[in-house]
C-alpha cells in the first residue's frame, strides 16, 4: 500500500504519494523538489506531531491565561 502525505513546504502543499518501501527514507516532492522524511509508520507520525507542542504551551492551555 502506498503512503500518501502532504508536502511540508507551506508554499507547495501538494499531495505526495510514496511507495511503502520509502518509509523511514528521504523523498523529494515532484512539484517543488523539497526533500523530506517519510514516517516509518502511522503511530510514529502521531507521536512526532504531539512532540511539537512545547511543555510551556501545554501548561498555559490547562491553567488558562492570567
């Protein structure tokens, strides 16, 4: 099964389809030529997305602004 992603280049945003064998490897967007890493699996992609939130931001959301 192919891996479907969105190009991380904000000016591009095209859909990129990579072979299953490309997981964990660097691929190039056919439109804008940017290089990016294909996630190893769907679970690691979700973990990486959650790791982008800094701890201070999480505290602010829970306590509210003062």
